[in-house]
C-alpha cells in the first residue's frame, strides 16, 4: 500500500473491487463523505473570505472526478475526495487573487502619492458650480449666440460649419465667439456675486 498526500492508494486493486468488477459509485461516495468535503472547502476558503465559493469547489471536484474517472485502487475514499476538494478550493483562491491583482485605484485615476484627494474634490465642486452658473447664464444669449456657444465653443465644431449654418463668414463666427464669451463672463460674474451674498 502506498500513501500519496492524504489519500491512501493500493498498489493492487482491493479484493472488494476485484469482486465487484466495477469502479466505485461516485454518487454513493459523495453521499457518504460530503460533510467532510464541505468542511474542508469551507476551512480552505474562509481565510480569504470566499466561503460562498465552497459549493463551487465541491462541485468542481466532483465534476472533475466524473470526467477523469475514479481510480479503483483507493484505500481511503474520504481522504481522496477531501484532497480533491481542497485542491479545487485552492485553485479558486489562486484565481481570485489573480483577478483581484491589477492597477491600483490611484493608477487608474492618474493620482500620484503626493496628490490630495480633498483638494481634487474641492476643485471638482468648484468646476461643477461654474458649469451650473454658465448654464444658467445661457439665457442672456440669443439663439444665434447660443448656437455659437454650444456648437463652436462647447462641442468644438469648426468655424466654417457654424458659418455655413448661420449664413455668415467664418470671421464673423470668431467675432460672435468673443461676444458670447464676454456676455457669459459678465453674466457668470453677476451670478457669482449674487451667490456669495
């Protein structure tokens, strides 16, 4: 008899198997040893916080054994099945570690170690307030000026396209852009003064 890991395997098939002449019944083995299989899966997955994957580990082990076939020279079926489940549970933990590994959130958002998140949030709030004041200030513009503000300044459409749409020259679109910017700046300054009161 030879012992490999936790499972004991006979060099020769056991007498019981030789008499039956067939491979052991996996369903019966599962029913008999499922408690031990689940305990091992839970204990292996618990340290990594993946207890919810215990059933997956047991299922994967059983499916793997169904596909590969059961050996006929196993002495301790509980040890054999537990070892198979433990390996599947370890595979789940390893694959989760690989999936979780990746760039840090700072790398994803282009932050450096010395950047201040609070400062970034304050800047973002200021920007949102400016955008809100600008949207509210759009009502000081007429329809043509609003078209220049939205299409040319906001969406960066070429002057020639805006000029063709309005029936003016590209140079006139540039003049209108400057007028629009001045009107919006004045309106936003007035709103900022009102907001500060």
